[in-house]
C-alpha cells in the first residue's frame, strides 16, 4: 500500500505541475504511461427513472449506491486488472485495450453519446412490463443510439440489489463502447459487459453478505 500510495502521490504532483504550466485544461489528462494521472471517485447518477413506482425507485437508488461502492473499491480494481481469458490478462472484445486501459476507461465515465470524461456513470432508465409470452426473454435492453436502458420489471422485482447492480454495470459497459457476441458463445462471458457485470455482481453480493448471482448469461 505504501508504494502504491507514493506512486499515486507522485503522479498527482506531476499532473498538477502540468496543469500549472497551462498545457492542459482537462481534469483528466494522461500520464506518460497512458494511465490517468488522477481521478476522483466514480459517481453513479440516475438521470431519470421512468415508470418506476416509489418502491421501485427506492430499490434502484439502493442498487446504484451498491454499484458505486463496488466500482470504487480496491477489490474491483484488482479484479479488472487481473481478469484473465485464455490464460492471459485480457478481456474478449477489448477494442485493443489492456486491462489497465479498460479500468481507466471505466473510471473516466465517458459515455459515447455524452462524450465527456465526467467520472460519472450516467443512467436513463425505464422500467417496462413485457407481455406475458415474453416475460423472461431478456433482463433488459438498450440501443447504441440512446442512453436509455429498458429494464424488465419481472427480473427487477425478483433480483437482489447485487443482481440489479450487475445488470446496471453490464448495460453501462455498452454505453462506454464495449460489446459482446450476440449469440451465447463460450467466449461471451469474458467480454467487458459480461465480465464486468459478473464482477460487480460477485463483489456486491460479498459486500451485502448474500449469495452471489449466477454468471449472468441471461443478460442482453
Ligand atoms: Zn449486453
């Protein structure tokens, strides 16, 4: 911890020096090693909740709080940095990024459609009740051209806070540009949305002292 802390302090001093020299005005500049020189806590912001009852809103706010605690934890950082696929430290469909770069991308909180490093996971959520014949087809869905995420009320109602947090993490990874196989392939659980969703689910369950969710293969 001592060394890590020292490195962190050193980096932030270096960053301040650059800032003072007036070379950058963005609060999220890169250090020479390509990692963020400094970042504050990653916030979770529920921009809008559509068609939620007051009780459902409360549950979603609690899940958002759990998510925020998990993504800011050292356990989460370690889990992302040390994630392996095929014997190597890597994610599937990683857009050419190392685990470190994926972690930094998450920390920047830059949704493709917002285009700003605001260190915030922004959510626009709509709860919907699917017709009974496709009650359990998907946990939720979203599209590339909108920030909105549609959440299936049947799953949301049954889910623990850890599972809701996992689903929020999965969907948000799409918002920062990561994708996965559409089909249920062997490699899909190692994609950023699935893997990060699963890590959040596991860590959240540990934090809450409840049974961890399964490996999330029902997520869209
Ligand atoms: Zn997905």
